[in-house]
């Protein structure tokens, strides 16, 4: 898989960002806060997060500076063709489009499912899984900012695609690391163990669980049967004891009490006759004592009533004074509530007006920004048209330009240099003939040579002196001269033929044509790159239509909700004039001032509302107190009236206090006289009566004893009946047989549970042995990854024995990443910060190299500020590591604040402004 091109809209600080990825190493550089990490997060969420997702991952993509929902267009290569992916993250209305070369576009859920197939993942993540699963996607390929120093293998197998890695290692091995039978056996053992056990204990509804439940049920049955047997035996023993006690009461105690009762009855008759006379005097005394008590009580009630009436009248006066004070307080509180409510309503009206004004100003600001973006898009389309026309002109110019290719031009230049070299050699062999004096005619190649004349010849020539002397002279001794002449002629013919073919008069003209064609090609490539970076005509036109539609909507909203200057002045006179102006600075000032004033008015409104609530609560409290006092006053009035009536009734029936006092004195004197008579009578007859036993008290005691015995007999009878019923109920099912049967069933359940538990332990032990045997293959799993890491870290391994190490466990996957240096094995946690970054990078590259065969032999590996702790000397090793990864077929993307060290190995450099 390769990333080809991306386009971001309204993502964090990026209003529009378009860039292309090189198949080799792409460097993306820029200062802090230029949006590098925002670009990485947007690409990651576009690949693995649904467009309809909500929550923090989508909120972090939203721009606080630019309007609109985040949208990402991504082009990539996978499964042998190019794909265009577009996602618009807008919650439930989010859209997804995926289109492959030569295919109809897929939309919505179908597009998300096919994207998951292309990426080799189970599914594209929704909102609920985003926080838990999203960080683990491509964590082995993409190093997010701040994650370079974490041990990748300690995070878990889902963070580095353990299953895919094992699958690729199995395919690359000479022989299968595990046979299909081994894998099937392991799955069956896992199913057997998991069907009975979980990480927290016995699995619910499994056979072992059923045996445990049955065992517990049998134990409870045995305990219940044993308890019933014990209760049955206890009931029988208690019944025997009750029957013994009942016989004792009926046969022994009952006759003794009857004889004692007859003696006491005779004695009581004698005592009653002696006391009859005394009772006559006492009967005269009792009415008088009763009348005395009634008169004393009436006197006491009269005095208490008068005191209560005085207290009630005093308390009534206090309540009236408090009610008058509370009435004034309630009037003041109601007036304060009215003022506070008016103040609150004024603040709320001002806040509502400011809110409407703020919405309008934000629409004006959005209108201006959309106009700027529309102008930018129109300018881009004009540039596109101009670039298209220039491309057409360049194509025409290239079609009409006859210029050789670089190879042909170089061949022609070589021929020219060879011709010049031959000319130089011929010139070096040239001879100069000068006739100083002669008495005969001298001819040079049949041409007369005058005295003092000089001729230069670079080829063989003839010199004639007189009629009989002719000398042939070969310059340079004649060796190779003819071959040089032939070479010169051949070169001249070849050059002339080439110039004729290209319709040129000289080599310099051809060179100029070639330079012109190279310039045209360079300009053509630059124009195509500019067009590609600016976007397609369809995309620009679609964006322009969207912006125009939004502008029309805003114009309608502004025309519907336009505020007059008078209303704006009414809302806030301190706002600048010309509030309907769409000048950027004025809108920003107005919007900032409106927001400030809105917050101030909102705070004042909240304070006013709180004050109103406090006043209303206070008013309610005072009103409640007033009502309570009013009710108390009414109660006091009712009690006072009742006391007046009661006092009048007492005086009418018994007289006032003086009359009651006199009557009570006379009655007291009469009672004293009767008491004296009774005392004298008691002294004469008391000596004989004191010697006789008190038969009445003894009879009363005897009756109590008889009643207690009868009650005890009744209780014993009732208890005996209950015990008989209990014995019949407990003995109905033969508790001894039930107990023995329950004990037998418990033994059977224990045996079944023991057999099933033994089988489960055997399965688990066999699975542990099988996992141990599988773990012994760790070297065969880890060897390719370990060799890959070591090959990337070769410049850092200074001694022959230095190497990296890691282990494999069937349950945990790859683990225990460490580095052996200078004969010492250093775990990952003991390494320095820079070494952790380098070892992690080598591990990721080795994993990507092992996985790429399942992804069209290429995977993109991304590093976002991943080497911040690496010193400059080690950084050269990192550069070699990244370059080696690119040469082996991986696509590498590096993001860094300081991109200068990476420029020397980068195939493409992108600088974010």
C-alpha cells in the first residue's frame, strides 16, 4: 500500500492543505504550530475512524479558525489499483466515498467495509471504540508525536498486528512452523479449556459448573435431612418431658391446693362479721373525703385557669406586635422583588438583543471569509485556466520543435570533439615549405612556387624542381595520415548527415533547441505539479458552488434578520458606528466588543437572577413566618375564649375562690371528727383481729396459684399437641431413610465432580504443555524480525557479538525486546532515550518489511518528530536506516520541525507555512 495524495479542508489550523507523497521518502517540515501533527491525526482518523463518529477524536479535528466540518480527500494505492477516499466528519450526517480505478464509487457503510478490507483490519472504528481501539491501529507503522520512546512490544499484540505478522512469517518459512494438525489440536484444547474455565474461575453453565452446583445441592440436601432428623429426635424427647410434668401437676399439686382453699374460706367468714361495724363508719367518711378532694381539685383548677388566661393574653399581645413588624417587612420585600424582577428582565432583554446582534455579526464575518475563499477559488480557477492554456502552448511548441534527445545530442557532440581531435592531429603533422632561392622553376603540386613564398601542407604533396626532379613528401613520416584523413571525412559526413536530419545549420543551433526543449519540459512539469497541488477543476468548481450556495443562504439570513442602526444603538450605544459594514477589522472589533458586552450583561443578569431568587426566598420565608404567627394568634384567641368560658362555668357552678375556700374548711372539720371516731373504734377491736390470719389475702394468693397451675396445664397441653403434630410431620417421610439416601447421593455427586475436575485439569495441563512446546518455536518466529532489526542497526553495533534480542510466547506474542552491547544484555528500559528511539524505529521497519508482502509489497511508515533525543552523530545512522528502508521497498514519511538533516536523503520535501 502506498499513500499518493491528500487534501485537507477545515482541519484544525488548515483551511486548505494539499500535498503529494513520494513513493520513496517524503519529508514534511515546518515550525511548531504549523499543523504537522494535525495532518498525521487527520490521515489516521480518515483511514480508521468512521465519518459518522462523534466524541473527542472528531472534536480534536475541528477547526476553531475556519468554518465548515473537517473533510479529508486521500488517494492511495492498494490491491493493484488506485483508490480515492473522501470523508466528511460531521457526526451522524458524515459522508464516506471510496472509488477505485475503473469502478463505481462506494458510499457510506459499504465504503467503510471495503476500506477495512483494503487496510487488512476487522472494521472501521465507531464512536464507542474510538478511545480504546484507535490508538492501536497502525501503531507499528506510524510513530505519533511523543510515542517514539515507548516499548512497542509491551503494549500488546494488537498494537503491532501480531496475527498478520505470524501469518507472514509462516508463509516465508521453509517449512510450516506449526502444522495444520497442530493448530487444529491447539484450537480444540483451547475450546475444551475455555468451555469449562475462564480467567475468573469456572465457566457458567459448563459441565464442571453443573457438577459443582449438583455437589453443593446434594450437600445442602444432606444438611437439611440431618437437621430434620435432629429436630425429630429433639421433638420426641421434649414430648416425653411434657407428659411427665403434666401428670405431676394433675395428680399431686391439684388436691393439695383444694384442701387449703376450704380452710381459708371458713376463716374469711369469721373475719367478715367483725369488720362489718367498722365499714359502716368508713362508708360515712368516704363521701366526705371524695367531696373534699373534688372541692380541692375545683379550687386548684380555678387558680390554674386564671393563671393560664393571664399568660395567653400576654402572649397574644407579643404575637400582635410581631405580626405588625412582619407585615412591614413583607411590604418592603415585595417592593424589592419587583425592582429586582424589573432589573432582571432588563438584563435578559439586553442579553437577548446582544445575542441576536452577535449572531448577525458572526454571519457577517462568515460572509466576508466565504467571499475571500470564493475569491481565492476563482483566482485558483483562473490560474488553472492560464496553466492549461500555457500547457497547450508548450505542447504545441514541443510538437513543432525539432530537437534531438540528450543521447543523440551527446553522440553528435562526441563526433564534433573527435573531428576537432583529428584536425589537431593533422595540424600537428603539417609541414611548411619555403622557397628561399632557386635557379630553376620550383612547383608545389604542379603550382609554381615563387622565391620567398611559403606553403603549409598537412597531407602528402609533391615538390618538382626543374624538369627532371620530383619529390613526394609525406608529413609526419606518412604513418597513419591516410587513416586520419579518412576519419576526418567520415566524421564530417556523419555530422553533416545529422545536421541535415534535424534541419540545422550547426551544432550550436541543435544545442539551443535541446536547451529550449528542456526548459519547456521543466515548465510543463512545474505546471502539472501546480495544477495537481491546486486540485482538480471539478473539485474547485464543486467547492465554488458550495461557497456560493452558503453565501446565498447567509444573504437570505442577513436580509431576514437585519437589525436597524437604531436597534443596534439601543442594544449597546458603545458599539462602533456602521455596524452593518463588512470591513474585516470593524467586524472583528464589533464582534469582540459584542462578546465582551454579552458576557458582562450575562454575568449581570445571572447576578440579578440570583439576587431575585434570594429576595423571593427571603419574601417566602417572611411570609411563612407571618402565616405561622397568624395561625398562632388565631390559636391563642381560641384558647383565650375557651379559658374565659371555662372560668365563667366554674364560677357559676361552684362559686368563686372565696366561697370554695370556706366550704372546704367546713368539710375538713367534719372529716376530722369522723376520723377520730374511727381511730377510737379501731383501737378497741384491733388486738383480736391482728392475731387472726388474713384469710382474704391468703385466698387471693391461693386463687392465683390455682390459676397459674391451670394456665401451666393449658400451656403444657397446647405444647404437647404441637409436639405431637411436629413428630407426625417429621416422621412422615422416615427421616432416617431420607438422611441415608442424601448421604449416598452426595457421594455420587462428589465422584462425578472429581471425575469432571480431573478431566478439566488434564485438558488445561495438556494445553500448558502444548503452549510450552509452541513457545519453543520462538526463535523461528523471532529470527526474521531480529535479523531485520540488526541489519538496520548495523552501524550502531560496534562489536561482532552485538545484536538485538526478543522472545516469543504463544499467549503474549513478541516480548522482551533488548540489546546486547559489549557482552552485556540491556533491556529496553535500561537504554538511553535516543537508543530507545533508534531501536523502536528499527523494530517498526523490520515489522513493516515482514508485513509488506501482504500489502502489494509496500507499506507506509511514518515518523512524527520521532528522533528528538537522538544526537547529531547518531542521526546519520538514522538517515542511513530510513534510506535503506526506502531502498528495500517501503514508503517512508518523516515530519520534523528541523528538516535540514533529512533533506539529503529525501525524495520530496514539503514545507508547511
